[in-house]
């Protein structure tokens, strides 16, 4: 069974989109979140944020996710980050999505950038829809994109900081039964 799980994990990690994000991808992704309603209000009231233009996620019993991002503090680009996630359980499919993590204050920023940071199982994100037929949820990002990413809007209220961080996602495409941010691990490298 262990051999099967390892083989699946290796396959999934190579199957994920691992392309480097260019500078335009970062500014385009930030623009999407700024124009998506509720997530846009966090730029003015947060100490900083980490933005991931594309996180690829795939799973077939064993799942994996990977993405590269940039970290900003007080409006300035201060370093690079990457996210990995491993999950085991009932899941099937794949998806790609953008994600932003807002830091309420310097303490939350320092916690994220202080080494290897990981979200616990209770962590959740607000899924921002890209059209009227997609659903938003405060428990994960399980909606597929139903329109262009530039049409994204926040359709749920009540999101805010949890332990100093607020997380939003925009589905870029794909369909996956399980999609959550619990267990995401982040590394950080200063600029």
C-alpha cells in the first residue's frame, strides 16, 4: 500500500502545473483580487500579503498541490514563497486556482515568513466566483471557474481574519471533489 501511495504522489506532483509565474502574472492576479469585491478591501487594511498566481492541485485518493508566490509587506515586494500540500482521503480530479493570504499585522506576517508555516485543518478560504453560476463557500475552494478570472466577485459575506490571516481563492479551472487549504505548508525566502 505504501508503494502505491508513493507512486501516486510522485505521479501527481509531476502532473501539476509547475510553470514559473512571470511578473505580469503577479500583477494580473493582484488586480483580480483587488477588483473582486470583498477581497479588495483587505489591501488597505492589511500589513501585507502573499499572492500565488497558480496553485495546481490533483488527487486520486492521495492528493498534492504546489505553487510559487511572492510576499509583500506594506506594499513592497519582500520575498518569494512556495506552497505544497499533501492529502489522503476521498478525492478525485484536479484544479488550478489563484490564492492570496492577507496578514492582519506584523505579528501574522512574521509568523508566515519566520520559517516553514503550515495551515491547520481548521483553516478555510473564501472562494471567489468567476460568474453567476459558481458557488462561493467559506469552507474551501471547491468551485470550478464559470467565467473569466477578470469577472471574479466575492459573493459571500462575513469573511475576516482568522488568527491574523484572511485567505481568498479564485478557481482558474478544473473540477475536484476535495479542495481545502488545511495542511498547506509554506516556505519563504527573503528577496
